[in-house]
């Protein structure tokens, strides 16, 4: 009786013409040559170099976030394609198909949950990846371009989430997209309700919003458009940018960490590949667990005449929604998001600090890291406000308050410059005052060319504010909370908008200095305006209704 | 072997021909321009392509029935079908479009607080449609109403007004005498 | 842990979680019910076979039982393209599958195993393959879990109609529901609706009062339009509702079995507004109507839907017989009918016996207004405001004066407030000129004047 010689069978299989046709190379004997051949002989693994610097393998350096984002992209592509088999992008049918997926398709509910939660996880992963790259200074020369590609990928990730949001055709979907596309309608010049839209003759049936919707309101055309964008156009674009992104990562030697003496590279197979695999599998297990235990929401079918109360954007857009409370749509919905995207893309070009490339270095890059984290914290605070502090009628509810408690109507708001229907006051007084303040904020830090004691400046401003608050409170104009708010916002803007730039970037060349300050001042502007609304019910600091220009 | 004959090599670049004929350089330049123009035209046509010429959307005009059927206050009768509140005040009637001027959500009427409140970003409006709180930049739109010979109100959402004095006169506000109501 | 070990462990976990997903997906709620039904049928048939004397018959029954045991499990649905309904109810309610079980009867009493009752030949008249389930029962036909299918969950606005409320579905198509066998509750609801004068304030498709909302599409009222803090106060059978029960039928029922003033208190003391706003002016019917009567009215009103009327093609509708104005022997009898027809009872009470509550108006037994009173005392006094009790007033009018008074009405601004700082009473006497015929008006006045005489005779 012949014995079963496993090694011989293996050898025969590996030496067969079919195996050889598919896989190059002989029997695996785990030599360095084998490992390199494995990477370079496989088109997928060849995204990696054959050898990599050991620093790139450290978990605490990369946290595997870029790889995890890509793993989620693949998971989303797979589950998305499977979902497409049961989905028709037509109002009515779309909703029914989601119901079918939930109730009648084998694994349908699981797949939809998986897709939904993986999408949210991807948003988290991509943002976290960006934060990590920033903190380790890995965007600095020669990686500026790849950082910009990454910012675009983050934007496209959010856009994918947004377009996918409409597809279930429920109330949640319908109103999120109604609000989102109406923001496009408020784009300056190009949207029908934006500032200066009259110059180009924009109407509801020829503006930017009309193109997005394929009509004047969210309807069948919109659903089809969003479906095509979500399933074909944007993923294709993301794929192209991903190739570029990966190729650059590989060309830039996979890690920005500074070279150490006698640094020996290690084999990618198995050292890097095994780490990637472990991280990806752990993540997939986590997402599957999440998809099994928690179902994706589905509200009632879309009704263009009824808005759910409250209507909330998905959490990653909740910050935007919250900001829309304080600013006109063209500012909060168009200008600020674009400023964030362009500002982020500009970061490698305005940050001239050569230190802190490839490691976490708060002390060596105090300005860059503080300002970036301030932005991140503000954005997430806005999100938290939108998600946890808003209830019916989008009124302010503390997290421990029931949404069903009665809330008195909010008090009326007022404008500083520009009573209704008049342009004289805002133009004659508002523009000079606001412009002067803006210029002062922009230029002062650079014009004062000596070392100031930041704490003294902060103390002085706080003291002055406190004195003002005390006088106001004494006259019965302010309440204690208002004075508290005032102190908070005055302190924040003084420290981050004046002391920090004055201390750290006053020696920057003018071009870089101005771009940086534009970003800093607009961030402070957002803070100030929020404070003005929350404490003093100021609706607009300046309004010129004729051109829909409200600030 | 005979002495090789010296042949005059052809000029690398031909001398400029007479004006009016095309040079190779001109041709290349125009060729590249043609390609660029093709891309530009393609992009323009593509941009035009995504603007639909016909859309299937319901009519903006509807018959809201006789004026005398409306009592003081906010009528929700046409809210579910036409997204319009018919509002009667002691002096007359107006039709308000139930679309928040901020970002297009449908506000709800709270009779206990005498306000319209939008669930999306918290805009508050008075009965007249003026913004008293929240981010909405302009008052709620009033739709054109006309009195048909039958005594019915014809509402047209295609014609809108938001500011006084325009919104407080015909056709955006019909007084009791214009409506024949006591 | 080494990467190699982690690799194995994670692979096991990956497989494990996926198997869990598959098992969970496979373990659908409906399968349990369908399997149990087949098992119950098999057991029942075996028992029948055991009692059977004829061995051939017994074998046949046993074979049937085996067939039930071997029955494959599947989602079953009724597709009614004509109505646009896709109902999977028979996936669990197998006994109501007209092909599986043409008789629609099963030996079981409990749902989902019971058959479908055939009230008044209802099943024969509405073959399920043509009508499906949810067009009458409501609920979510596409769903295959108990809670979601019955629709008493958030995110489904039309849950299954329970008890007599289902007769609202008859009203959707049957214009002649008042004489329809099986729709008695809805018919009773219609009568009660008119007797109690609901029409005085509410209209149905434009017919009736304009003081409150038109009820012609009340069943379509979107739930987000109802303020949660009001829904929170709805009390039915002494209990507040759970959030999943915030549905339109409970909203209507809550207004009939409890005091609407409590459900919608508004702002009578101007605590949140510049002007005080009276609580809901709807009378408190909880003393007048029994719980069953309230349900009957809800049954009738659940048929008041425009959305479904439009969805259901015209060929499914049964036109109402032309309504003939009833004839009366005497002017008095006609007058009493007119009083009911125009909803006068809504304010003046059934048969005009006593005026109903009118918040902050003057009323019998009120103390004098005193600004030093507490809010609770003020509220209690304002609540004593009443609409006029007509028989008490009739001695002050002659026929022509009364006709003129009804024709002119009393404008809302002419109301006398008890608390001068309180809200304006909401309900008022509309001007009936042009809305009511001369003959009707005359007979109404005649009847009203006669009530005064009867009252006075006793004293």
C-alpha cells in the first residue's frame, strides 16, 4: 500500500505547468530571495517595496491607519457590489428594496449593516490617519503632494458617505440631502440664493444645486445621480487617487522617520505583510461584530412635505449642521468647508519648520501642532454639540434632558450692523469696522517684532474683559453666564489668535504668514461668532440683504 | 570606385515659405490647439449634458378651495399635498410656502407658542413669516394667490414674495374686502 | 502573543463571527412560526388519524401529516400589483394562505396559527390574492419580524389596526359603509361623530366647521407634526403611551377618552409667549362617550385617508348611495335634526341641554375675578367658562330675532373674558348665513324655541 507522501504531492503540484503558469518561483524555502521574489512577483503585494525600514513597522508610529482605511475601502466595495444586486435607484422601489434587504434577502440585513458601519469606520480611520500624519510631520518635503492627495481622499470619503446617504430613500436620507444640496444653492455666484448670484443670472433651474439634483427638488433624477456618483464615479476617482497615494508612499520609502546610523532594512514579507493582515482581520472582525449586533437605521419613506423632528445629519456632518446654526449657508456650508480643504492642502507649503519629520514632536513644532489640534478639537466639539446637545426643533437640550420636555421658544436675535433692508449702515460702518478688525488681527502679530510675555497679554485681556463684564453685569445688561462665555471666548481668541502667532510665526515670510493667519483668523472668527450668538443672540455682525451677504 | 559626390544635405528646417502657406510649426501648433479645443468642447458639452432640459415635477399651481372655508389661524389643509399653509388673520388671507428659507426643511407650526419652528437648524418664524430666531436669512416665502370667479383661491408657488411691502398686498395678501369676506 | 499565534486566533475568530452572522441570519423569527404551524398541523392530523376507524382514511391523514412535517420553509407573500401591496403576513399566518389552506379555518385558536374569520362573507368578497392583507389591516407587509410587521414600532406610521378600528378600512373604499354588514362600529362612529357635534368645529372634506382641522385626511396626519410633549400627555385607560405607540389612532382616541385640555395645555398664563394662548378648546368627551363609543369614532376616522384613497384604484371603490335629506313630520323634529346636522351640539351640548366648556369665558358658578388668586385657582375658574345653554336663553328671543342671531353669529373678538389678562376664548358662534337654508333655519329656530317652553313649564 503506497503511503501518502505530502511533500511529494506538494512538489508535483508546484511543479505542474498550471501552477507555474500562475505563480512564478519554485518551492518556498523562506530564503531572503524567496521573500523578495514573493513581493515583486505578485502584482498586489508589489504595492510594497521588497524591503522596508524597521521604523515603518512600529505600531505606535503608524497605528496602521492608512492600511485600515484601505481595508475598509475594499470591504465597502465588496459589500457595496453585493448590495447593488438587490437595489434599484428609483423612488419607492429603492425604499422597498432596502426593506427587502432587511427582511427577505439572505444576509441582506447583515450586508447593509456592514456597509453602513464600515463607511462610518472609514471616516474615522481616514480622519485618524490624517491626524497621525500631521502629528508625525510626515507631510513635509518631499511628501507635500501626497498629503494633498490624502486630503482629497478624505474629502471624497465624506462625499461617498453623503451620496450613499440618499440611497435608502427614507426621511433621514431625503432631508439630509435636501439640506446638503441647498447649501450648494447658497454658493456665492453659482448658487441661486448665494451672495452675488444675480450677476450670473442664477435661478433654481440653472444653478449648481440644479445640477446636483437634476431638478429643482430632491427627486428621481437626484436619486439616480447620487447612485451613479456613489457606485461608479466617486469610487473610480478614489481608486485612481489611491493608486497615486500608494505609489508615492512606496517611492518615498514608506516612512518619514529620520535615518539612524547603520539602519538595516527588513523584509516586507513577512514582517510588514503579517502586521497588515493582522490589523485588517481584527478590523473586519470588529466591523462584522458591530454589523451583527446593531442594525442600520431606516426611517419612514421619504416625504417631501414632512421633515422629521429633529432632523439630524449623520455624526460626521453634525459639525457642519451645527455650524449652519451660526452662519449663513454660503459661509458654513460652502466657504468654511472649502477653506478647511484648501487650508489642509496648503499645510505642507506654509509649514517651513524642518523639525519633527517622522516622529511625534510637540515641543519642536508647538505652533503647527497646537493649531491643528485646536481645529480638530473644535470640529469634534461642533459634532458633539450637534449630536448630543440638540433636540426637537434643533433646540438646545442637555444630554440628561428628555427630548420630550417642553422648551420655550428661543429669544429673538438681532444684527449689529444692518437693520433689515438697509445697506447704508453696514457698508458705511460695518465694512470699515470689520475690515479694520480683520486687518489688525491679520497683521498685528507680525508687526510687533519683539518678544511679548504671552501670559501677561492674556491676563490683560481677561482682566479688561472681566472689568467690562462686571460693568455690564452691574448695569444689568449681562448675566453671569454671559460674562463667563465672554471670558472664555476672549481668552481663546487672544491666546490662539494673537499670542501663539506672535510668538511663533512672526518671522515667517509674508506670503506664508498671510496664508497661515488667514486660516487662524477665520478659525477665531468662527469661535467669536458662535460666542456672539450663544451669549448675545447676535444673528449677523453685518448684513447686506441686497446681495445676500450676511456675516 | 568613383569619388563620392558631395550631395547638398536637405535643410534641417525649410526656409520660411511665402506668406499664406502653412508651415510645419503652424500645423503642429494648430494640431495641439485642436486637441485642446476638443477637450474644452467635450468638457463644455459634458457640463451641458448634466443640466436636464425636461424635469418631471408637480405643478406649482393649485386650487385651494373657497376663501370662506378658512378660519382664523394656520390651515394645514394643503400641507401634505402642496406644502402650503393658508393663513387667515383678521384683515385677510395669505398663503405661505412651508419651506424654511435657510436650507429647505419643512417647519412645524406650534400654536402654543405662536411660532413656526424648523427641525433642521432651529429657525423660528412668526405667524407673518418673519425670522425671530435661528439662522434663516430671510422671511418665509408667500405664494401668489388669486381669487377665481368661482370664489376659490388659486395658489401659485411659482411667484413668491418675502418682504413687506410687496408681500402685504395683492397678489401675496388678499384683504377681506378683496376676498368678499366680512 | 506572537504574530503567528495571533494569525491563527484571528482567523478562527473571523470564521466564528461570520458563522455567527450566518446563523443569526438563518435563525429568522418567521421560521419558528412557520415550522410550529406545520408541526402543529401534523400533530393534529396524526391525532385525527388515531381516532379514525377506516384504516385507509387514517393512512391518508398520516400521509398528509408527513407532508406537513416535510414542508420546506419559505417566505410567502401575496403580490397585489393592482393595489401596490406586497404582503408577507402569510409567512407566519400560514393558516390564512388561501392556497395552503383554502378553508381559512385551522384547529387552533391562538395567533399566528389561527385561521381568518369570515365575518359577513368578507373573505369571499375580498379574495386575498387580489386584496392582500395590509390594505385592510395596515401594518408593514414587507416585514418578517413580529414587531415590525405589526407596525407598532417607531418609523412605521400605519400600524395594524386593532379591535374595531379595522372597520376604518371599510370606510376607505365603501362609500356605503353606513349600511354595510361588518362595518357596524364605523357606522356607529359616524353617527356618534354627528350626534356630538364634532362637525361644528371640524370639517370632513370641506363640509363642516372651520374652527379646527379638517378631518378628511386625519388618518394621514404625519406623526412628526405632533409635538412630543403633547403626545407624552395622551392618556388611554389611565396609562401614558410608550413611544412606539405614538400613532395617529391613539392620538385621536386620546382626545376622546381624556380631557384634550390636558393633552394640549398651551400657554394660558403667557409664560412662554407675549400673548396668553388658551388650552385646546375641544370639549371633554370622556364623560359623554363610553370607551367603546370612542373606539367607534376612531374606527370611522381611521377611514379618513386621502393617501390610501389615491393609492387604491378607483375600481376598488364602492360609491356612496346618494344621500337623501330625510323628511320629517313636524318642523320641530326637522329642527332637532338640523341642530345635529350642522354640529351645533359641539358647543351647545347634545340636544342643546347644556353649553360646553369655553375656556376663560363667563360661566355659571364662577367666582368674581380677583388678580390675587393663585394660578391654579385662576385656571379652575377659567375652566368654568361655558358656551350658552340655549334653553335658558330662548325666552329672550322671538323667532325672527333668533334666526337673525344665528345668521349673524358672534365674532371671536366679541367674546367676554372672565380673566381680562387671560387668553381669548377660542370657540365662537360662526355666522351661518349662506351656509344653511332658510327652511332649515326656520325649523331650527322653531325647535330651539320649543326647548325653552319645555324648560319653563316645570317651574
